[in-house]
C-alpha cells in the first residue's frame, strides 16, 4: 500500500523540504504531488475559523437562498486587483506560480515527490510552452489550474487540456463560479483526459460529485479545509470511493516548527469508516491508477 498526498503547495518559508520529509515519515505518507505556491502563508482569521463551516454547510446543503448567498461570498473572496480577501487580510495572488521550485524539489527527492505544472492561461506566460518545458522533467504528472483565484473561465484551459490528453497527463482544477466553475467543459470535450476537481468540487460539491460518479475520468480530491467530514462522506457516496483522492492543501494552517501536521487530514479519512479496500483506493490507489504509477 502506498499513501499519497495528491495536493500540497511547496513553500519552504513555511515548511522546508527536509521538514516535510520528516512529516511524511511520521505520518506514513510515501509520496506527495507538489504544487507551486500561489500565495503567502494563510492566517486562520475569525472568518476562516467560523465562516468556513457555514460555507461548507450552505454549499453542500439544500437551502437554495442560503446557498446563493454563500456562492456570492465565495465569489467575492477574489478581488479585481489581483488579491484575495480571506476575512480582513488581503493576500497577493502570484500570477504565475514558480514551477521551477517544484522541479528542484523533484531533483532533490525523486523518490518522495511528484509534481503538477501550475498554469494560468489569463497570465503573462503562455501555458503550452511552459507545459512542454516542465513535462520534459521526470515526475511531472500533469497540470494544476485555479480558475477561481486566477479569475478566468474554464474554457481558457482547452489548449492545455488538449496537450494533457495527448501526453496522457492529468489535470487538477480548483473551480470558481459560473463559467469559472464549468465542470463539464473539459470532460465533455476531452474524453480521455483525467480531470480531478479539487476540494470535492467546491463550490458545486453535490453537482460535481454526482457528475464524477457518472462520468468516466472525472475525480475529486478531499483536500484541506474546504472538505469537512460531511462533505467527504457525501463525495464517497455520490462519486464513489474509486473516484476520491486523499490530499491536504498543505502546508496552510496545520504547521509548526518546520513540520506539517497530517493528523487531522488522516483522521478525516479514518472517520469515514471505509472498508480496507476503499481506504486503500482513496489514500493512494486511485492516484496511482490515474497517473500510471508502478
């Protein structure tokens, strides 16, 4: 059995790579798929601590008015000046996260890390040549895209999706709202492309998880604070354990003294009371199958 964290942002100012390796060893995590960081360390503000549970409840619930209000709140986190507001603190979003940091980590620890290429089709760097460059590096498994914080329509990823399908690479996508959250755009156009929607498909949890359960090659990860136990359980029921992947969205919130604390993330999976077979799939088996790992 191989336990794999499919969703972790590298930032050595928060947790160094040696510190991360030590954290992995302590938690029994064999590999991590790294993503370049797109922001500074996040503070656990009052809004994050108390507002996020309300957001999860609304977006995964059945109250239409409450849900519409929370969708608006989710949308308004992203500001027009290239920052996000997580509750009174503004963070600058990196227009083009540094993929070279991921490539360097793979060189240093090739047995422990894999990598996603972060693209932004609305940014200054043409994503296709960047993919060509990074895909030459062993261990780069696919693309991370963030239509939500980078503020663009999913359709702008079509050229990226075409190349990923051609190269048998996967895509990990954090959705926004409306056309920035069109979760059918790429799977319906690229039938052989594996698409993983981050955080159980936030902000369209129910719809994305149902779609994943019905649509071949569509998956969800269970990473981070956007996915509590209730949302994770819903993802298992609607998408199926064979369509869910373990992730953390680290190193944010759960770090101290150059260590990342995996306990809460693993406890969430344990509390789902999965069969041994399903737990093995969620913790790494699905990821290995999607990426073609030996």
